[in-house]
C-alpha cells in the first residue's frame, strides 16, 4: 500500500542544514494502523507530510498504491485525493459551513453532484456524531467537534489511507476522548491509518505497529506489546520513561 | 470608584468645540470683503434651457393655439405645407397671419438640462468606477503574482508596484497623457482611466498580498491535502477569506481613487473639479463652488463607506 524507501528531507536555513527526516524506510500494508511516536523535533510530522506531498522530500521514494511521489510525472493532486489528512490545528475552512467543508472537495475534485456530495457528507457527519451541526460555521463548534468534522472532511473523499498529524494535541483534555473514539472506530472498520500522536493509550489499544523515531531516523519498530513492555533501544526506553 | 462613566460632559465639549470652529470661521469670513452668492449655485446643477424654435421655410403663421403654458404655432409654407412648433407661452414672438422668412425665430421652448456640476459629478463617478474595476483586476493579479513561487512573476509584480508607488500620481497622469497618449494615439479619457487604474492597482496589489499572506498556511495545506489544485485553493479557500479581511483597506483605496480622480482635470477631462473651476471663471463665486464641490465628493465617499460597512456586516456571519 505505502512503501517508503530511504526518505530524506533536508531543511536548509540560515542556521545551517537540518536533516529532518534522515533515511526512513517503512512499509504500511492495507488495513494496517501504524502509530508513529517520538520526541518533538524527531521528524515524525515531517515524514507524515512527505507522504501526501505537503513537504517535498530531498531523496528517496514514497510509493503509494504503485505511484511514486518522487517521479516528476506523478500528478500530486490525484495522489492527495486518495490520501486523507487530519491536522493538529483542524484547518477547517472558516468561511464555509460544516456541510460545505465536507462537500467542496467532493464537488471540485471528485466531480460529484451536489446532491451526491451532500448525502455522503451527512452520512459521515452522522458517523462522527455531529449531524446536527451541519449548517453551523466551524467557529461555533468546540475543538473536539471541529476535529471530528476535519476527520469527516478527509473521509468524504473516500481515501485509501488516512494520515493523522497529532490530531489531539490542540484539544482540551476532556475532548480528546471523542476524537480518539472516532479514530478507533475507523481503525476497526479496516481503514489504513498512519497516526503521529502522543496518546500512548491509543497506540497501545489500536496500533498494529509502533514506529519510534528520533532525530529523523526510525529507532525502533514493533508491536505495541513489544514496544511498550520491552523496548530494545536505550533511546526508546528513555522516552517511554518520560511519557508513561 | 464610580463605575458609571458619564459621557455627557464630553459630548458637550464636542459640541462646544464644533461651535467654536464654526464661529471662528464665520468671524474670519465676516472680516474680509466677500459677497456670498449662494443663489447662483443651483443653476449649475440643473437649469432650464431655452431652445429657439425657427421656421424651416419662407411662409406665414397659421393658427396659434394655447395649450396650458405652451403655444402650438402652425406654420404654413408658400406651397401650403404645414408644420407645428411648440413654444413657451411667454416667449412667443409672432402673431397669427404674420409673414416670416426661413430661420426666423417663432419663440423658445423650455426644457430642463443638467448643469456642469451634475455632469462633472457623473464624469467623476464613471471614471472612478471604470478605473476601480480595472484596478481591482490588476491588483488581484499582481497581488497573487507577488506571493507566487515563480521568480519572473514575482519580479514583474514587484517592479510594477515599486515604480507606481514611488512616483506621484500627477506625474503619472502627465506621462500617460503627454507621452503614452501621444505615442499610442490614445484619447484623454483612456489615458486618465489608465493612469488611475495603474496607480490604484499597485496599492490594491499590496492590500491583496497582505490579505493572502494573512490567511494561515494550514488553510492552503488542508485544501491541497484534499486534492484541490493551487488555482481551486486560491479561488475557493484563500481569496474568499482574504477578501473579507481586506474589505476595509480595499474600500479605503477606492475612496482614495474617487478623490484622486480630481487630478485628471489637469489633462482637461471635465470631471467635478474641472467643472468647478470652469464655473468659477464665469461666476467668481469661488468660495461657494469649492465648498459645494467638496460636499459632493464627501457625499459620494460617505455613501461608499456606508455600502462597505453594510457588506462587512453581511460577511461577518461566519465569524
């Protein structure tokens, strides 16, 4: 499904060159839920953003369903339509109602009729439990509700993969649960997911595989049981000691 | 502490200051020898024109029939051809049976005509309106080019904006008329509109650039992550949000444009300002005319402000 081969992302700024992602290789199978954890600045978000082309990577290959993102001929917009993304800051369109947030890309990109898009949107809003807010503007919603709308917006494109970039980090603690519940439900339904998060409980419960990153590299990969109970690497042990 | 703030003393102070300014101005005017002739002004808004009605052939006057305040005069030629001329009753110059030669005046018909102030205002309005439309398009394109990734586009936009903002509008109008107008054989109206549009366009571009850059990056990322193209993102996500934010400075720019359009009077476009100057040369009512002209500009710009205020409230629903 997704194959990353030796992905390198170099940011060059005035303060020098930063290898944000430094030779990451991994594979994600269809229906698999992969949780990426690591200290801040470890390059996990940057890697995630490389997967849907929000960051262009410097070296390596990312192949999604047989399409190589490093290939110049690849239409990145077509790839993105298949790869849903949920952001830390929700990034809902504030000038559009909840329903319009969900229908816009369906109509523009998937070329669905308004009716078809709206039906699909209402079904998804029901699924994430906020169908009664369809006509509201995002500013009237709580953080948790906004994030659930953002998930529904990504799902409305019928993506093959969902990427979550710290989806609960900007939420008030009491709203984290409702968003994680939606994500758990998605995982149970067999959605392929890559989740960057600090929610260790979620990782333990839902992940098929945990990837631990530090300084742009994959330090340790394993099942949640293995990773949380008996990690091999020192760096991973240190990190777990600090967060658990 | 007293929690309730009393506002009435400050309101009173405001009124006192305004009255003071008015009284001071009044006193200063009274000191100089100036004959106020407000009565002369209304005719420059609208006046009753007297159009001479002439006999188109050699002939004589037939029947004259009164019809209210008008007289219907039947004129009969030597070949017994009849025409009817309608003139104002008090301007009738002929009587029944009188012999006339071709071109003799039968009387005058009266009709209302727009005066130079009204026509000047109209010129100012359409000149500003057309310039605004061009300026908006130009500014939109340039503003987006300014934030483009393409260095050529960015460079062109920057040079345009810097050149226009770094030179006075009056000089630009002269260049547009005397240089470009001569080289490309353009009419004065085209030169005037072109200069105003180019000038306002540069400022609109800066406003648009600031507006687009003021939209969080996450909006672009969210739209692009859904597979929308750069163009769709700009059109559906960035510009609608940016437009809401830049409406106040944008309207300020268009209000400026209306005022700046007074400068095109230097290339002999008869706008409101030029009309004012022309009226003064024939009436010497300098004070009255300039005050009236100022009031007319003020009226137009405040109407525009009100319109924008209304639009802002309409657009605020999603906040």
